[in-house]
């Protein structure tokens, strides 16, 4: 007799995507079961021991703004923190923290275990159970149109209303927005390896690099998941039988070494910031001012490269053993040596893995070379001459999907209730995975409750850029987030993630009323202080001129506002205190926004105008059931691409390769006729 257990949501995988997805569903009131191959691998960091970094720090801040857990967890478990790119503009400032890997995993597990309505199950999921869908799902097109007609948020400031009017998508489903949607299948549950069935209405696949995984070190191939964990062997067949095509990707990781065997005197020390900035808006800054661990910088050399070149035929990458496609922006050391032959050295960072271990991570030298070659090449690096390897570098191959089969909600287009997140979607990185997991979890809960899905637009967050790139572009390699991918990065800074996205977190139910009111108060304070600085004038009196001279700033010829002085590069908000004795006292989070908004006002306004144009196209939604064969005058290539990707909006259609502006105009004309 088949044993059956009832739940509401099943999350497959407990990595960074799975943890965020499961927590979101449980916190939104759904009975949630999360499955993992091994409970010791919950939130495991099989590769680098850090969270954040260029563009990735933006993602972590956005996750936190929406009510996710990653930022809180790294604030509790970091051993070094550093703000990157501080010599550049605020758009590319990015926080990065070294984690105590073991503690990060343990702390996240404690959070999961303490969460009500969340159940952890160590088991291999072998099958996703489906049935033919009934005509009961809602039309996203009508829902979005309904959302755009909602009453304005009376709790927001007038400036905020104007800025966000076209961006809010939080209206619940109402009776007149419910329509029939026929065809496809829907989720009914999952089966685990013992045969037990978990009945549910939503499944979120967050399998990471475990599906049919194999690890490679030279000619040695082991059929395991990351760090020697058991791989998932049966789920791939179930996915393919459901009509979900799979592809093979690969990634790699460097060796881990005994830190006591290294000579740090031959390296350059890399200290953390003297004043630590937390990732989470909920973390008290005083709590993260801790004693930090140093990292170290060294370099490869010609001897290193010579050893790699003479053994390149023994690398699985170049011997043709590896089937999967690797990440372009995180290449192995053998890839670097071959593809950048003109470079005489490459950076190598030595990073501690935690407080309770001597193990260190050799960042910048991932490899799949044989054991003997690894020993030789690592020992040519200054400071590593007598290194003792604890864990070999290895490459890992795994099954994943082309995310083009997903909606922007991260639900598979033709299977209702089946969501996907993380490396299973063809991305790389802990932060990218966590961001997708959070959005998939939120949208699974919204669909379950009959509410409008949460879709972050490209103009609203790096999360929006990430998901839009995954679902609308043909990514032929593991996708990595970068600041250059965000068209509106001056608006999408990591310092204002709460101002951009916390309102969405509140409306879906992951942000408390108290947190939301604090956001509203912060917005009001920023607006008031900007207006005050524009209003307060200083003249050319002797004390003022002496003050400016002391700051190496030009003297005043005529009176000007404090806001105008703040635009001078040699002055900042704190420096102007001497000319502004009656200023109100605000937190650093407020004055930072005031300073940025005033200094970059012209650029910010120009980018906001660009966003307005972008959003006009994003609001022109394309019906899901549109027949592109009926759209006359479309070029053949455009018709093929539109049928393949089925974009949700005109804006998304414009970003498809092979769709020209002329094709877009044809489509717009057709939609007008279709609407009439």
C-alpha cells in the first residue's frame, strides 16, 4: 500500500535557493517540506567561502529588502567584511564578506529548524507527480492590467508615489480577473526513493549541481555531488518524461589547503574594513564590529603556466572528457593560461574557511588537473611552496534546464505549480541562487493563495535583471550576475535596495508592519533633508571662506545653498556640519541617500526618464495564447524566436536576439487590432 503524506509545498534541494524558497513559503503560511540529500549539506558552500562581491552584494541587499534570509545569516557568521569599488561611484560599490563556512551552514539550518510550518526531510526525490491541468488558473495578462489600475498607496510620500506609480504589482486576484486557462499539466506531489508520496500543490526544484553529477580530477571520475555528497540519480528521468529538456553545465572549484603549511610572509595581506557595514537592514551595525581574519594575495608565474601547458592534454576540459559547458566569467586556471597566453601571472587569493579550522581556500586557481599536476603547479606559487592539499580542486558536471521554458515568475510555462530556482536554471553563484529561490518561493505562495505574482522589473532591481536575462536570453553557459548587465545601475544601487523593494516584501507578507513604517519614515526624512539643504543658503562671509579654504575648496563668489556645496567632490555631508550648526540629526543610512541624491541628481533624473520609456514597453503585455503565425509581416526569424520564448511583454520581446525594431512595430499594430 502506497504511503502518502499531505503537505502544501515541496522544495527539492536545501542549498541557497532551496533555503530561501522554503522559508518564504513557510513564512507566508504554507505547510512546506524541504528535501535534501543530506541534512549536513543545508546551505553548504561547496565553492568559495564568501557572500557578496561585485553586483552580488546588490543581490544580497535586495534579498534582504524583500524579506529573505541570506543577508541576516552572513551578518551572523562572517569573519571578514570589505566594501569593494569604493574608489568608484556608488552605483558599483558592493559589499563582500568572508564566511565561516561551517557556521553559515549551521546557522541557516537552525533558522530552518526553528521556522513554523517548515519540515526538513533527508531523502532523494525521484519523481514529480503531474496530472492534466483543469481550466482554473488565472490569466497573468489581465491580472497585471488590473494591478496597474489599483488605488495609489496613501502611506507613501508624494515623490515616492510618482516614482513607483507604474511599478507596483501587488493587487490581489479578484473575481473579475479570474479567467480560464486551458492546457498543460499541474503538480500533484513528489515521490521519494522509498516510495512515499508527498501530496502538494506546488513544487520548487532547487537541485543545484546534484542532478546526475560527476566530479572530475584528471582521468579520475566519481559519480558524486559537490564535496563528495551523494548525487541525485533518478529525478532527471522524471523531468525529461514530463517534457522538460535538460542540458549539461559544469563548474569547478580550487583546492583547499592546510593554512599552517603556507608562508604568508611572501604574500600581500588583505585586511577587512575598519568599520563594517552589515548586509541586512535588520542588523544592528554595532553587532558586526568584530575582530576580523585577514586574507592574502599572491600570484601565479611562468613556471606555474609552464607546468599547466605541458600537461594540458591531461585536463578533462581539453581531453574532451567534460561534456558540460563551463562559466565564461569564472574560468579554471588552465583556461586562463590557454586563453590569456599573453599574461605572465594571475591573481590568487588565500581565504580562510572559518574560525575553527586551518583550512584555506585558494581563490583564482580552480582546476580539474590530475592530482600530481595540482601538487606541482600549486607549489610554484609564492607562499605555497610547501603547501599541503586537504581537498583537491575538481570540476563538476550536472543536469540543468534552459530557463527559457520559465515564466518571469520562475514557474514552468506549461506545468502549473512547478517552479525552478538556482543553478538548476543555468545560473552560477550562491547569491543568484538565493535570489531566484526567494522569488520562486514567493510566487508559489502567491499562486497558492490566489494572489498577484511578484515580478521585479529590470528597472527595479538586480533580481529583475537576473531573472529576465535567464528567461528571455539564450544562455549557453552558467549565468553570472555583473553590474554591466544592469542598464539602470545608477538607480539600482546596493545602498537603496530597501527604498526600491521593501514595499514589495511588505505587500507579499515577508516584511512586518514595523519594518514598513520604518521605511516610510526613512523616505520622509530623506525627502525633508534634501529640501532643507536646497533651501539653506550660505554667503561669502569670512568664517565661511576660511572653512572652505581649510577643506581645500574654492571660495564663494556669491551665496549658494548647502546642496550646491555638497556637489563639490572635496566636500561631503559630514564635512558641511561646520557650516550647518542647526541641522537635524539623522542616521547614516539617511544622510548617505541624501548625499547621493544631491550629488548625482542630474544623472539620476535622466535615468529615471529612461526607465519611464522602458516601462511603457514593459506594460504592453502579450497574451499567453497569441498565435504568432497570425501576425502578418513578421520576419521568419522573429516569428521563430517569439514562438520559442513567448515573451510576456513587448519590452521582453525587444530583448530577444533576432527580433528587430520593425518586428516590434508589426507586433504592436497586431496587438492594437487584437485588443479592439
